[in-house]
């Protein structure tokens, strides 16, 4: 458990960076061009994983298990269909894409990507 706060802090920093980048994006067609240049590929392979839980919290010494194996878009859609109260139990694993997409996406990052995808 000693390393967990460091990971949570890192994820929070990544989510904040993603929010700042999204807010900078122009509207409409310009936004699409920026996203294309950022190489966000929602059709990239991805896996939605869930951590086993106890008393609504992650079991720290457990291993997350696969829920959906498909595209980043499919994993985001499946994630957003889950109850908000359980979002902290999920993460998406995918190949990194530029500065916006890390290998393991936290709840905050997934939600920002869902908002970003909905703008397109």
C-alpha cells in the first residue's frame, strides 16, 4: 500500500494535464485536425480491466481482470456504462499514443477521453 498514493497522485497529474490539453483544443473541424495530429486512435487495441474489490475499495494485492478486449473506443463505452460509484475499480490498458494516451489509463483520464471523443 505504500506505493499506491504515488500512483494515485501520478494519475491525477496525468488527468489534469489531459484536461488542460483538451481545454486548449479549438472547436469543430480545427479540433479534428488537432486530434488527428495528436494521433488519438480510438480504434487502437485496448483492454478494460477491473480490480477485485472489498468494501468498495481495490484489493491492493490482487490483479485486475479483463472485462473487455477490443478497441479503445469500445473500452471507453463499456467503462462509461458502469456505475459511477465503481469507476475507481476500472482502468484501460492500451499502447501509449503521444502525450495524451498512457499505457494504463486511470478513471480521470478515461472520463476526459470520453468527453473528448464526444466532441468529435
